[in-house]
C-alpha cells in the first residue's frame, strides 16, 4: 500500500488524470463483463473502485497544493 501511495505522490497532475481515466474505463469494462458472465474474483471490482477513489484523492491533493 505504501509503495502505491509514494508512486502517486511522485506523479504529475497530468499523469494522475490519465490514470483515473484509464482505471475508470477498465472498471466499466470489468463491470460489464461481470454482468454478462461472472468474473473469477468479484473482489477485484471493489479493489479497482477503491483504487480509483485513492487516485482521485491524490489528484485533488495535487491540484489544491498548487
């Protein structure tokens, strides 16, 4: 966990925005695929959703720091 937090702190605002967009697209695909046919580990949906929230929090912190 701490490693990801350090990586997000070192990323620029543009990189964080790109990461949020990519992760949201991945979450949408996974959610759709899960609706069609159950995925192996549905907890991955929760992990991904929380990871998006953490990334968005880091992005807001960077934007407010400027």
